[in-house]
C-alpha cells in the first residue's frame, strides 16, 4: 500500500440515471436482502436531465467512512449502506495507480476508509426514485474504484440490497428486475431488455407536483401493504406475471397502445393496493388525479393511446408520449390545465429538454395565456375545470437514456483530489 508519506487520495466519479417502473415493484419476500414478491420493468431516464453524480475516494489518511448527500453529511450506519459497502469490499481486487505510485492489495480494502459525496440533480425522497439512482451510483462507482470483476447484472444484485429499484438503474433503456427464486437472492437481479436506442422516439414529461419528502416512505409502505392488503398477493401471483410477459412483448415490438394500457393499469393497480393497505396509503393527490383525467380524456377522444402515465410512491406524474409531435401537444394541454403562477419564469417551469417548448409553439408566458382548450374539452358537455395555477411546481422534459458512466473529467468530481473532502 505504497505512496509518498501515505498522503495519497484515489478517486472515481460516476453518473447514474434514475428509472421509472412501468410494471411496479411493491412488496418484499425478504426485508434484509430486499427480495421482491414480483418481477418489475422500468424505463431508464436520460441522465443529462435526471441523475445522481457520486465521487468515491480512498486514502490511508481517512480515519472513518464518511458520506455527504447534496452537500450535507449523512450517517453511513444504516443497514442498507453497510450491506453495499460490505458486499463490495468483499469482492475488491488489487488496484495500482502508477502515476501516484499507489498499490492497494485486495486484502487492504478491509482496513482502508472511504469518503463518498453524492449529488442528485432532482428532488430527494419525493417519489422520483432518488434512492434508486443514489444506491446504484454508489455501487457502480465503488466497483470501479476497487476494480471489481463483476458485470452490471451482478452489481445490480448488490445495489438491490441498498434500494430495490436501484438494481434497475445499472442499465440504460428498458430493464427488467427478475425477482429470482433463490433464498440468498443470487438470482434476483436486473436484465436489460433493450437499450435506449431501441425505442428512441418516446418522449417523457414529468409533472413535479410536490418536491416535498413523502409522508409514508416506500419501505414502511411496502411492509404495511404485505401485512394488511388482501389484494397484494393476488396482484403478485396472478396479475403481474401476465403483465410482465405482455410488457416485454410491447417493448420488443414498439407497440405503444399495449405499452400505454399496461403502464397505466399497472400504476392504477399499485395505487389501489396502497389504498387497500390498512391504514390506507395516499401517494397521489388531487393534482395527480386531474393529470390522469386530462390524459384519459385525450386518449379516449383519439381512440388510441397518445400518452401513458405512471406514478411511483408519490404524487408526481410521469407521462410517456408516443413521439415528439405528441409530446408537444401534451405540453400544450398540461400548460393549459396547469399554468404557472403569473410571476413564474417559464425557463424554470419547464426544465430538461426545453426544445419541446418550441415544438409546442410556446416562447413566453403570453403564449401560455393564449392557449385554447383542447378539442376533447371543447366537445365535452362538462364545462372546463378551473385552471390549476401553481398546482404543479415544474415540468421536466426528458427521454429514455443510457446507463451508468465514469466521468473522467476531474472538474466534475465532488471531492477535493488532495484532501478527499467536499469541494
């Protein structure tokens, strides 16, 4: 474990995407190993719009493992962090950095301490799968630092022990988490069904209804559902296995009507199961329900689905449009129904891929105010609902994206290369 005066610091920085499940994971058969009661399928979101960046570093001068999340130091004592650290250290290999004159033997990793800094470019714990991206990034960056031989599918089984959905963030595109059958969880891992280029015309718009931390965490919510819901076992045994087969086929064939029907009905059933929990869990709110109504009216008027919606454990809507033209029409409808407050800067109300605004013919707030009711509202005998100003915090425009990557540009590191402390 050489190196001048033992003052060296080795670092790796990586970026990992978040993912949104279109066939939901809800309920565990093993709480410790985080083994699910059903398979799930997700779409990985473009990391340039939604991702976690993590820098991991090692130095003989560090006296304990430390972690900073979004600039604030957090405890690493939780069982999930400890599981991931233990599993990765156990698989660590020899590492040599000739430039720094550093050689770490695999047995040395058990004695060395780590500094970890992580940053989410989206709200944490608000139902946007921040823990999935975070734990996947932790595992991926540590695996690179410690020179692990495992591939991403094998790494996904480690990330799963930190946060179930994290295993699906080890790949881009469309990903299946196979629940597995083994008691030790060795076969409960992620498999890429197709990469992000397979169906690249899809456009995703996320309505951030609330960036606040949710009242019921996914962990406690799942536990309560498994213990009290009469519907959950029927869902896991009878409903989901069929939907998984159908969704795999829909993705393979780029069959949007089937994809949309499955995504919407599975999201609705997941929230029905939450409602069937005792006491009931409410993740969606009135704004979430109004968004569903807006999409359903349009889909019905067109006679075939234009947009799919799905909600994770929170009120934020993830809408998947069949192509860019449809996404522009969707954005017009969303801005008509959920305009920003009059003093809002449109630039901060629509983030991510802002070019969709141009496609929608919207340059400024005057264009938003000039939007007319969509045809399906005009034709309706029901008067248009009052516009819901300020009910959506902001929209994120994105698309399916790639998997984790190492960032070689040192300026993107979150830790100082000399001290291993946050910049």
